[in-house]
C-alpha cells in the first residue's frame, strides 16, 4: 500500500531522531535544536511535552507513532458523538452567542468534563462543513459575520507574493545613486485620491529634482502603472534612464516587465522607511497644493498633470542653489549634447 503523504507542517521521523540525539547532549537548548531544524521553538517544546515516555525519556520512533495515531482520520467529531453536548452548543447559538463565548463557558461551567472542552473552531466546522455537521445549518446565518459559508484562511506560505519577480533592495543600489553625483536615477511613488480609488504617479530625478507625473485615469493596477511608467520613461534620453527607486507597494507587482522594457532596474525601499525616497516624499507634499487629499484624482487630464509638473520644475530650489529643476535639467542635457558633438568624428 502506498503510504499517505504527510504535510511538511508535521515533524518527520528524521526530525524526531535529530531531536532525540540533541536532547541527550548536555548544554543543548531547545532554541538551538529549533534553529537547526528550521522550526519554531514552540514546536520542539510541544513535541517533547506530548511524546515523552512515562519515564521522561524521548524515543523518536515511539513519538512518531503517537503523533501519527493522533493524526488518524476520519475522526468522529465531539458534537456528532455527544448529543447532550450538541444540544448545549445549539442552545447557545439559538441565543446568538458566538462560538468563542460558547467554548469558553463550557470550560468554565464544566471544568471536570474535558470531553466537553471544545474549541470555537470545532463549532465553526460543525456549522460550515456539512460532513462534520450536527448543528442546524440555518444557525450559521445568525453569526455576527452573517456568512453561511466559510471564508478560507490562507496560510502565510500560501500568500500570493506581492511582486511577480524577486525584488532588488535599496541596499543593492550602486553608491553613485546615494550621492546624487550621476543623473538619471529616479524615485517614484503614488499619491492617493479619496478612499484610495484614484491615484497619480510621481517621479523625481534625484540629481536635478526634476518632476514627471503619471496619468492613471483607469486606476493604479500593476498593469496600468507598468504601462504608464514605460511610456513616461520612453520620453527620456538614454543617459537619464539609469534606475528607479520605489516603495514596496503592490502597484509595482510587474516591476520585472518594466525593467525588461526600459533596461532600468527597480530598487525597493525597506518597509516603513519613506525617508529612503526623501526627494519623492518632499515632492508629494508639494503636489498636495494642487491635488488635495480626499479628492478624486481621476478627473485630472494628462495635460493638466504636465502643466503642474512644469510649474513645479520652474520653481527655484534652495537645494539647487536657487536654480530650478528645469534649469538644471537643461544644463545637463546641453552639456551632454556638447560632449557628444566633440566625441563625434
């Protein structure tokens, strides 16, 4: 017979043998064992508490058999097997008590009846899973959620990654980006409209503080942000397309496709570190003068966004020795043009 496949969530026999070997060695802590196995410390502690022999020794093969016996399925649910317990739980549900309230009162009111010490999950399973039923299904609609079907809980290892491809972190950026000595490195972000239903993309060049705005009339889904970024970056000369730094917002889910289209790597800031995009954060504050919080940003046309960007770029900046970003950008492009002319044969 083909052995059943056991989830990696459970300790394997090999791991239990490793635990047995290590606990016999003096001076080895549970934290050390957990680190070696890549498991939480609580898992190791619980394993030893549950599966030690009566004499206090830990035998891995016996422990493995004990754990497998507990895991055997199918099992008859407590509410199915005990009609009196089922009636008590049903009475609590009829009074609009939550499963948690029922489970806690059973433990408090019947401390000596361990077979009645059910968890709230047991009650939810009886309500939502027909195969493990025993409770009237219509009562599920009386729960505070109002749902009659179970909303699945996704485990952390099943969550969809925020980004489609691996992120390059800000610590991977070349030193030339940090000192602003080389132009062509940009910072980007979104400013959000009312109820987060609309957005405008913002781009700031780190050396000149030159601003460009992304028109996102149909929302800020990853594909919309990708396309708007590609179109805007395509308007720049090659020497101004070196890198982009962004926060870890899900709108950059398709950053790999942007990089493939533009040859610009995207570097991501650390979580909750807006100062790592200081120029962009400052610009977003200035933009709120034109696009107040709590307003619908989708009503602004691309032409209006370009006009706002031009007005910001014409403002003299103290950090630029009172030059404007437009003047600095013009100087930069003019110098590059003259350099290229001298290099041409």
